């Protein structure tokens, strides 16, 4: 699948879903700002690393949420319409994420 075709695709999300994702992104943004502040304040490396780990877990959790919705909605819809190219897209996604 070429990247131009991929970039033309869109995912329709409900307002509630958008709100949930934006809230989680705002929380992650706040965590990252907190880490920047810790660096400015010369906080202990161990404390900074703990916060970085928390951000990584937050991002991974959000990614899993979006992936789950993608599988249940986008992939299912494509398969129901007979578009089996979506399987290659998912395989490629998993290869890139590892």
C-alpha cells in the first residue's frame, strides 16, 4: 500500500471518543511539562526516570485504546466490505510498532 493512499484515509470518531483521547493527550502533555520542570529544577535522576516511565505507560495505554478501536471499527468495516488489503495494513502496523 502506498503512503499517499494511506494519508487520504480518515477515521470518523464520535465527539465522546475525541474528548476522551484529547483529555488523555492533555494529561500526557502535562506529564511531559512536569518532566521539563524537573530537569530545570535539577531533580534527582531516579525521580525523572520514574516520571518518564509514567509517560511511556500513558502513551502505550492510549496507543492500545486507539488500536482496539481501529480493530473493532475500521478493520471490521473494511473486512465486511471485502477489503482484505486492511490485513496487510495491520501487519505493517505491527511491524513498525516493534
